[in-house]
């Protein structure tokens, strides 16, 4: 008889995947949850993919571990994440489909409205604002 060996590779994200803005009015735990929503919705992190540990994220960003734990707990309660015994937190297997472009655009609608409002207040034309946005997104327009 021949034995069948299976190799399972668990992909573990790096703590640098999160962009934490400590000076933002938005609480850090919400920043983490919102970024998780967008990363999952955009398909940048796949179902089953392990998240960095609470300690790793807290240490990398010099924030309180309880803040990261709170964010992960909220994302778990929403069904975005699942706790894997002995392994940590992973993207929930039920999140196996990427949202459509329209659904993903809806996630940033409020931010775009705010940018448009501020650009109008500064009397900035749309073209340079859009060009700058393209550069920030790494498309080099």
C-alpha cells in the first residue's frame, strides 16, 4: 500500500498590510476593520488566509494589543473572520467571492463625496485632482 501525503500551506499576512493613521479622527480599531472589509471585498486577501497575530500588528504599528483584538473581534462578529484554534484569525471561508466593482465603489462613496466637497471648496479643477488620485493609486496618470 502507498501512503498519500498532503501538504497544507497556510499563507500568513504581514502586519504591514494595515495602514494605521494614529492622528486620524477615526479610531484605530475601526481603521483596521474598514481595511479588512476593503481587502476582503477586493479579493486581496482570500478565504482561509491567516491574518497577522494581534501581537505582530500591535508591535509593528506601536499600538495597544487590545485595540487590534477589538478590531479582530468586531470583524469576527460581522462574519468577515473566523478563529482557527491554535492558528489565529483567518478570513472566513464564507467570504469566497469578490464583490462587484459597483459594490466596491459603494464602499468608498462617502470618501469620494468628501474629497469632491473639499476640492470644490479649494476651487481645484477635477482633472488635476483625478490625475493626482491616479498617481496616489500607483497608476502614474
